[in-house]
C-alpha cells in the first residue's frame, strides 16, 4: 500500500513535469526531422486549408522538415502568443504579426528574429510596397502576406433601391446618399460598436482627412494631439452622429460574428454601408444566406473633405504578416520565403478573398470590389496603418473606447485625447 | 516479566510506526493537491504582487523589459475614474443582489416548502438557470434583449415601445441585475428550503396552539431560525458579486462594458491588464481586487458570520450566557463531586 501511494505520487509529479515540458519546438523530432511550429488565425474554411496545403507542399520539397500548423482563433491569438513567447520551448517558430507597436514590443523583448538578410531577394522585390509594416528601425522582422486597405463597402442593390446612381466622392455627397437611404427606409450604415475598433475607424479616417500628413505622423510618433485638426476630427464624428445613420443598438453589435453583426447586416441587406478593411469580402462570404460571395458588394474610397488638410487620396489599411521567433531554425525562414513568392501568394489571394502583399500575385484578385480597392490602393498617395495598431493595444484600446464613449453620448472629443494620455501612464 | 515488557515495547513501537505511517500516507496523498494549490493559487498571488511594482508589457522579464516603479501603479488605479466607476458598479451589484434576491428567495422558498402538486417540477425549474453555464445564459439573454431581439419584437406586436435593453447606459445595469437575479436566485431558494426543513416542526405546532397565524409564524419562527442560512447565503452572494466577470464579458464584450455602465472590477482588470497588454498594471489591479475582497470577507466573517459558530438555535449573546452558566454549574458540581473537569467541558461543548 505504501509503495502504491508513493508510486501514485511520483506518477502525479511526473505528469506535472511532463506537462510543463511538452510542446517543445525548433528541435529535431524522433524521426530526425526538423520540426517547425506555425501559428495563424484562420480557423475555418479555405484559409485553414491554404496553410495546410502550403505546409505539405514545402515538406514535399524539403523532406527533412516537418511543419506543425496550428490555427488559433483570432481573438485568442494575442493573449496566447504573449504567454507562449515567454518560453522558447513552447513558442511557435513562425507567428502572425500585425505590425506597429505590438511587433515592436516583441522585437524589443528579443523574441523576434532579424530577417533583413534572410528574406530572399525575390521576395524583397516582389513585396516592395508592403515591406514597411514589418520593418522596425530599418530592420525587417515580419514578412507581409496581405494588404488590407480600408474604405466603404456597400450593397449595390440597396443603393439602386434608394435611387443612388453614383458612389459619393465628397463628404457632402456622402451626406446626400445617407439621406436618400433613410428616405427609402434603409439603415444607411452598419457599425459594430461592441468591438470598439469598427466605430473608432470612423475617427481614424476623419483624422486622416482633417490632419496634414506631418501632424498625423507626429501624433503617431509622440502621441501629440494638440493640433486643432484633432478637435475637428471629433466634430466630424459628431456631425456623423447627427445624421443618425447607424444601425439601432450599434453599441452592442459585434463586428463579424453572426447575421446580427455589422458585417452580417450588410451581407443580409439589412444595412447599406460599412466602413471596413480589406478583409471584408472574406468575412461577408461566411455571413451571406448561402455562404457565397455577396454578389452586389461594392467598394468606394472614403470621401474627401474640403475642410481638411489631409491628402484626399491618402488611405489607411492594415497588413498581416508573419514573424519568426528568435529561436527558430533556418528552415522556418525558408518556409516563409516559400509562401511569400508569387505562386503561393496567388493561392493565398484566392483562399482568403483578399489582396496579397506580393505585387506580382495581385493579378489573382478577381472579386470586383477588391479590384476597385486595388486601384484605389495603387493610386493612393500614402497608406497609413490603423491607429490602434500603430499605438499598440494599450493606447489603441483607450483611443477606441474614447470614440465609442463619444458615440454613445458619454464623452466629448476632448475626453478621447484625455483617455489616451491616461492610458500612456499605465504602460 | 522481561518478556511481557518486551511485548509492551514492541506493541508501542508498532503503534508508533502506525502513526508515522499514517502521517506519511497523509503527506503523500495530499501532496499532489498541495502542489497544485501552492503552484496555481498561492504562488500567482505573490507573483501578481511582484509584477504589480513594474511597468511591464508582459514580454520578456519585468526586470529586463519592464521598469520598476514602486507604488505608481496603485496610485493610478485609485485615481482612475474608470476604476472608481467599475468599483461602484461592483458594489452596486453586491448590494442589489442582496436586496433583490434575499427577500424574493425567502418568499419562493416559503411557497415551495408548502405541499402542493407539481412542487418538485417547480423546484427544478427555479434551479435550472443556476446550473446552466454563464456563457449560454449570457449569449441567450443578449440575443433576446438586443435592440432587434425577441423581447422588443414581442413588445412591438403588443403595441408597446421597446428599449435598448443592453445598449442604453441608463438601463443596462438594471438589465444586468435582472439577469443575475434570474440566474442565481435558484441557488438561494434551494439553500433557504434546506434551511427551513431543518427547523423542528413542533415549534410551529406550539405556535399554532398559542394562536399564531401563518405570517406570524414565519416572522417569529422561520426568519430567526433561518438566520444562519441567510447569513451564509449572503456571504456567498457577496463573494460572487465581487468576482462578477463572465456575464458582463459575454454580453458586453471586451470593450464597451464601461461605456454601457456595467463594467466590474474584474472586467476592468482584464481590459487594462490583458487586452491593453499592461501586465504590470493588470497585476496591481488584481492585488487591489484581492485586498478589497479579503477585507470585505474578513469583516463579514468577524461581525456577522461568527455568531453562527455558537449554534443554529440561539443568538450569540444568549449562547454565551448560557454556556457560561452551564460551565459554572458543572464546575460547582465537579468540585462537590470531586470529579474531573471533563464533565464541565462536555457541557460547554454541548
């Protein structure tokens, strides 16, 4: 009996220890193969299948490598990654990176590999425009996979129903469009306030139009919001609210989950427009009644504003990339180079219904709305990153929440700036 | 002689090894649980205390990638209007839960303690929400209460105007209170019924003989004798309310609970710690929540709960007085009889 209880205790201890030790990576496994772990955020459908297929193809060319692909739910990604990166044994070798302050934090903790000399020349030339997002202090830390410029997505059918023949180019035209939609009994704009950032995107875009590029960059670098253009940005949000154009109960409407989300409202013709990034066609595809691409989905650039000092063709957008852990084997970089070249980037574009970062693969874009985006993107004078990405989660969240507060009638334009300043003190 | 002495020694030795063996067994069997408890409860508490002194992003080590700032985090927490708001909401939930659920639960329990047809079914029904997981409750109610949800659709058909039950900051906290009451009242009712069933029936019979009506009986017998149950329930309710997180997080999501006026200390901690990536600051918030909960729990235990240690049928002063008197008498008797103190002890312990 004594022996048994000792044995049980030892077994329990051994389980504890082995639990902590499992999940090692970046080493050779039992078959003598190099094992690479990769984390991405496409848990369903074509996106998930894409990464699995890419891994298979790479393993075929490199028989000594085994790639473990793990799909992590998008909202869980940041938290899980943060914990995993603390220990090279459990950390993935390749992981999703959205750029901005977030990537900078990883880099400053010495957890990301400097890829400047490791990215192949082919990839470097083909990626030229999207490279900036993954570059920190002149060094490349992540290789971009997609560019996701924002703008206004709309239902062509609903526009037609309201007698709108042309998409608006200026803010005044936009206001007329909203009025026409309201007169026709259609909810003009869907916004997913529950996730905060979709509402805050309106503020970002107004800021991009109101502020000169110098002021805009200064705010990004020093968090300096003293210029009067930031007050005007708040006023613009107010004038948007005065239009009473949003869906009812937008504060608790999620952005992407289910038919009652803001993307769902657009997908099901319950609202006519939504301000979103370039991932919209892919998201909407899962929310239409027949799970097919939304046939009448259209896109137009954010309207210009004559009061503003911003460049009227400047646009804002995100870019998803992949970073490599500082502990990863060379083969991880090879895999990243492999998927970033034209062939797999074209497949990426099809699988995700999005614009690939690789310029030469952009011919693979067939969706009409995305082609529209691409033409706006290629004519843009500059592409800024989403402000919450630039600022990182701490200040970014405070900014987003400030905007949501204002939209819910709980704060002023000044409170947004105050919230940003108080968040800066916390982290 | 020597042989019997040897046997006695041997026996004593075997008794000792028995004891030792028992101790070893206890130690070994409780070790895994102990390791888990120390590793996953006690250690994190101290780690949080340590991290709370740093301005730290959660990447790398706080001493390398963070910055030691002493009590700065705590200063910010206590002066942050968002935290004060969250604390206010939490305390509101604590008080409102007691005020709303307490009387309702007692009334329900009184009703369900009577004998009538279908009692078991109704008892089960009232307990079901408590068993259902928070995620399902939260998702279900948020679908029903959305602006375009089922409730407003029904109201519209009845010709009534609905409301933004969860989006309107003026209503949202009451909606939350309604859902909390709906979910947790079953637990309170079951506790109260159990408490009522332990009250001796002859007390009611005696009261009836004395001519007490139904309400008089409940007021003078049930309520006082239910005291210990009510106090224990209130304690659990307070602790539960202080920790309130999941329902709010599911219905209002990661970002808008403070806008909707339903943020709690726990949602504030997750928002400022994990979502904002400020693990140092978040740890400090955790410590503040820990201290607030600890103080409330200890105070409650000291001033309210300790009377229950004296026994269920008497109140504190009475019990003390009676115990003292009994002890004195027993001691007197013991002296007179030259008996042992054990008698006195026995009486006191009774």
